[in-house]
C-alpha cells in the first residue's frame, strides 16, 4: 500500500453520534474481574477507521485481534492510513515455525514482535516519570500470534539496555552483556542480531531497529552514536540515544541455570541426527551461546508462561475482529500443537519427556480476555454470538456506516453520481491509484481537483477530494440532519449551512432515518478490484538423478544411447569376473537382452514419445539404431539451418511498429494492485521500446518465480491489442493456462479485450468455436498449451507471441510459432533458461532482460532437500495449513496420487478440500475437481475462488455482449462420452524342444480387456 494519510476521515468519524455513543458506553463499563465481553455491530470495511478513532478516544493501548495472519496484515496497512501517527501501529506476527519444531524464526518476524513488546514495556516507565503520553500503541495480531509464548515482561525489561552519548560504560562488560542478550560476534555487521568489535568501536544491529548503530568509545565514555548502512558500512546521522533489545525472545544467558533440565532430557528415543543436534545445542546453551532456533528452548529458559496480553496494561482495550472465527482458530492452534508434538515424538525428533511448550491454551487466553476491557466487532446483520453481552450501545455504530455503491469500471456513471452527491451536500473522497485518470475525467464535467496523498483535515460538506493511493474498500456515513452539539464549531456551521434535500437511497440522499453525509470510494468500488491478500511464493524442489530411475517399472520403454529402444525387465544381480554387481535388464527385439551395470545407468533414459503409441523395439547388433540417429542428426542440422535463415530474415524483414501507449494503457497499469519493482519498470520500458520499433522483437525475460514476469507480459499483450493485433500466449501445462486465463480475464475485465483459452479442458465444440473466432479476429488474446501449435490454428492478424516457461518446449515447437509470420514480435518468459536460449541471448541473437529484485514483502524461498519422510512432509503441510494458505504437493507418479490424497485427509482436518490433477486424467475428471473446488467451504487457503466484475456498458460491442467468461466451478463444459479403452496386447511365448534344450523362439499375441 502506498503511504497515504486519511486521519481527517478518522476525525470525521469521531464527530458522528453513533461513534460518540459507542465511546461513552465503552468508558462506562465497570472495572473488576466480571467485566462483560461486549458485542458491537460494525461494518467490516469500516473497522479499521473505527479502531483508529478508538485509539485516540479511549486513551489507552489498543489491541486488535483477528483470526488469520493475512487479515492482520491487511488491517495493519489500513490502520496506518487512518491513524494520526502511523508509527504507533504495530503488527505482532506469529512465527513461521510450528510448535515443537526445531526451526529458526524469520528475522523479520523477530523484529516486528520485539518492536511491539518493547513499545509496550516502555509504557510503565514513562508513566512513572510523570510523562502522560498522548500517543498510544495500536497492536494488530492474529489468534496464533497471541497464543505464542514470549519473554516475560520483567525479564525483557531487565534485558533492555539504554545507551546515550556521554554515558560512562565499561566496554568489556558491554560486550559480555550483549552476548548474554543473544547477539552474535561477527567480523562485519550486516544482519540483525550481530555485533562487531574493533578497538574502541562497537557495531551492533539491534533486532528491533531498522538500521545498525556504530558506538564509538573514548576510554569508558560513549563519544558518539551513529546509524550506518550495512551494505556500505558508512555512517550517516548522529543519534543521541538508543535502546537495545534482546536479539530474540529467549535469552541464552540463562542457559547455565537450566543445566539439570537439559541433562534430564531423554535422548534415547531420538534418531542419530536428532541426538547429535540436541547434544550440540545443549552444549551451546550451557556455555551461554545463542542459537539460531533459541525460541525452541523458550519453555526451559523462561518457565513462566507469558503472552502478548501480559504486556498490556490493565486499562488497555482489546477489539476482536469476528469473535467466532477467532475462537475457532484459537482452539485449532492448541489441537494442532498436540498433533505436531505426537508426530515429532513418534518420528524421533522430540524427546518423550519434553515439556517446553511454545503455545498456551485458548481457554486460558479466553478467560483473560473476559477479565479485560474488550469488545467484539461482528457483522451488523448477524446475531450476537453466544457468550457475548449485548448492550444499549451495541448497535450504535451499525446505523452510522453503510456499504458504498460499486461501479465495476463505469467511471462515467461514478462521476455523475459523485457530482450529484456533492450537490446534495455530501463530502466525497476518492482513493485510487488512478487518481490522475479520475482527475482528468472530472475535468470533462468542469470539475477541477488536484490529487493528493494527505487528508489530515476534516472533509467539509460539498467537498470532493481525490487521494492517490491504495485502500481496501470504502464506506458511507449516515447521520441525521443536525450536527452533534459537541462537534467542532466549524463542522457544525458547515452542516447547518448545507441544505440537503430529501433524496432516494440510490442517489445517496436519505437512508432510513438519516442522511448520507460522507462517501468514501476506493478502487474496489470504482474499478472492481480489491487489495489482494498477501501470498507467498511457491517452493521449488530439486530431484536427484537416481530418483528418475526409481520410478521405472517392468515393461517401461527405455533408450540406451548406443543400442536404442528396449523394454525394461527389472534389476538383477550377476557375478562377472568374480565381482557381483547389480544390472538393469533390458529386452530388445527377438528376445535379445542387454545387461547394463548400475554405474553406467546414465547411458539409459526413459523413452518419451508422443501419445500412447508403443515404439518399435530395436535389434541388437543391427544398424537400425545408427540409421535412426543419423536421421535425427540430419533433422537437427536442417532445423539449425531454418533457424539461421529465420533469424536472418527477422533482421532484414520490417515488422510492425506499435503505437505509443494509449490512455487505457495508463489506466491498466495504474490498476496494478501492487508496487512495481525497479527491475519490473525497467523491463517494461525495454519491452515497449522493442515493440515500438519496426524490427521484430525477440526478447527473453529471466526472473525467479514471483518476481512479476506475468505482469510484464500482460502489459505487452494489452499494448498489442490496443494496436489491433492479436496475441498468442503459449504455456506448457493446462493448469498454467487456466491460471493465466484467470489472471488476464480479471485484469482486463474493464476493457474491451476478448480473452480465450485453448486447451483440453475445452470440448471439441468450444475449441472449434474459438478457432473460428480466432481466424475471424473476434478473439484478441488466446492462451493455450501445445494445442496452439496445431495446423488448424489460424490467426487473422497476429502481432505478438508470448512463450511462458520456454524450457518446457522443444525447439521445433517454439520456432513453428515464429514461422507463422516472420515479422511477429516474440516475448519469452523463463525462470530457468536452458543453455541454448541463454547462449543465443548472450551472443546477441536474442535480447535479454533480467528481473533480479523481489517484490516488497516477498519472503525468501525455503528449500529442504531430504529423503522422503511422512513426518517431514506432514510438518510442511501443517505449517501452511495453520497459516491458512494453499498447499501444492507434486508427485512424479500419477498412480501415487490417491495414496497421497488419503494421507492428506488424515493429516489435516476432516473438512480439508483435497483435489488431484495430473496429466493422465480425462477432461471431465479435471472438470470434476474444479467443481469440487467451487463447492468448497470458504476458508482461506483451501478453496480457489474466481469472481467476475461488471464491464463498461459503453465498451460492450454487440458481438461481445453474448460472451460469457469462463468460471471454474460454475458453468463447466459437459463431459464428453468416454471412448472405449484400448486393448493391450499380452505376449505368451511358444516353446519348442530342440537337441539343445527348450528355448523361446516366437511369440503368439492375443487380445484381452484390462480393467
């Protein structure tokens, strides 16, 4: 989210009658241990501004508790926009590691958690010194973040170290204390949690600080404190004082005090690797040395149970976002922790007598919540959950906020309504990344506004403000005609002067018993898209070469580099020249057999052919295989000559020079719901520059997974369509084709661009219809797999070809698309370029662009290479399940999928939605799993949900109005009748007796049906 300030809206909310009744009612709740948990009806989209207002009027720290970490991340972003001081908003995330798992916490998670704890720990000291703070922290956390144990407040306060210029301090004692706080001595300080000592200079990177600090001593006196850049090691501004927090939420200095507990751990049931790890870590703790996973031993280092609630003062308020969901997830956290413990003990990863739990029970936390000032924010249209108290002011806010109307990209209608609202006396605020576009549109209505990023003053009636930024969703404020008696005098005067006629609810006038006074619209209402949830990049795992041959089954076809195609029989052990070895037995034509020793297994590869047609088996000792290789060599040489001729022609034949960007291009790019990286912007400009030249483009874009290559391709495709050209996007798999189709359809829904998909998920009739429209120019962008390479695919005016994951295609496949027209522009996307393509790029045959900068908030990919183990896989899946995220499990063998599916259902909750998809499934089977996902219960991370947006009426041409977008899980194509299975041929050898014994000479074939 961009940095915007909407504190003026918070001030406006504070003047409404419903909000003031809520504050008055909350402050009137009595003290004591029997304080009721109050139910408050509040619109979900208005809860961030409501929490920001309560932070100021309750005059106490505020904790906003929600169920899932992603929701907490969104709330924290919105709160920083509405808060008077964005620095007062803290996020307290849960650790990535599961309970009872010896995994180090992410450094950013440590920083945010310690930053929050230190801010709360310093509050009592300020109050003791007589400094009444006028700024109070507002903390956002999830159920698991609240239930995770942390350092007790008393021990954190003792461990915190405050330094200032001119302070007298012994350097040796300082280094000793920092080591006890968990800081690691290194030569150069580059990461949080590290210290470095050079003479009278100490560099330290406090975990809770944004930058490291350089401390210069003159004798025993601190002469200077300077922040410095860890990349260049150069000092910057001077600092007067600094507070150093512990490096982690567990102190290694307490290690020697728990020697008896560590020695009492029963390591006899652990496997050897775990025993060795526990022994090393125990020795380090006894020596007072920090560990990367020191939080795993927190239950031993700090036996006193403490959570975030222990840091909140007694007058702190707790707001609970959706009480029922928070309670459900809280109970699941404890159950999942016990499941992980049992599996760790069973797998020999955890001692049976381990007592260091990292989470507390939800029941204990719930009892604390009911003794503190707390209010549960729930939907206005839902009844109060059981156990919550409904008061006279519970519904005070429900009538104040109302949902904002949605326009789905119909900017003309939105502009007309906005002007009507301002004429009626409303204050209207538009928050959009396309603020400049909206300002230009309003000029056509003779309204001149200047986009801004700050709205710190009260929005007055009849005012229109356009804010450049990103916000989740908008809302409206409904109030009676007269201003509250205690509202600011300027606002009361403005309201009294504004004449608001009675209007219907559609035009934003009278609603129930009040008038709409203020309307806030975001991109969600104006264009139909919302701020997306934060997602993590997929993990990519490498496979050892021997794993390829472990999947060979007797009867599979293999290819030997010297002897050709044969049939794998099995593994046999033979003794040759007094040495016994294991061999691969391969059968060739006429019963010939070849035995390949395992150390030469690299000369054998699995046969990969087109379709289900069985290959011709080679004969040993003949020249058949040599002739096949010679034909392949000549074909490669011919293809190389064709490539050389093609690239030479592309250098000489003029191509199409695309026009400069259109206003719609700017509108599309402004609607991108993320912040582009510098590399992304650079590559986009390079692609546009190539497209605007007469020379055909042939550019390769290399970037890691999740670095934004698809967005570059989407903008290039839209630029081509704006010039009347067609775009073909070639992807290697059906799943990727469907993913790109959903992305392009959603991003381009507000524009007159026709997107189609061409893969085996479509029926023959749908494919035929798409091909006819493609040839007639009625489809602008087609996304498909190898089906796009068929001879019956014809384009009317192809201008751009985009190839995704080009290493998954053969040279002939990719070059056939280029041969459709020599002047076509080609854009290739890849995360792992093959040597041939990389060589062509480095030698100048193709242009190369790289995206090396990860997007903001993208977490690093954690790769673990290990032997398959059910417990290890279950831990990885459970970690993502607890985080309410999707899990993709890949298997090299399709026949193992049902077994995996059964295990996943056992590992996860019974209501987990597990879908299977692989290349051997029929179209109707894949569609069936899509229907399963469509009917899935809505839980974050489990279902795949696609939504549609209304299109611009003025942009819907007659031939486009009948087009129905494809929605997985809804209108799926009917299943085609299944063709009968091919009958497999079995072989029974016929034997004949000779003078030399019995041998198989000929085979008789028969047919039978296999189920």
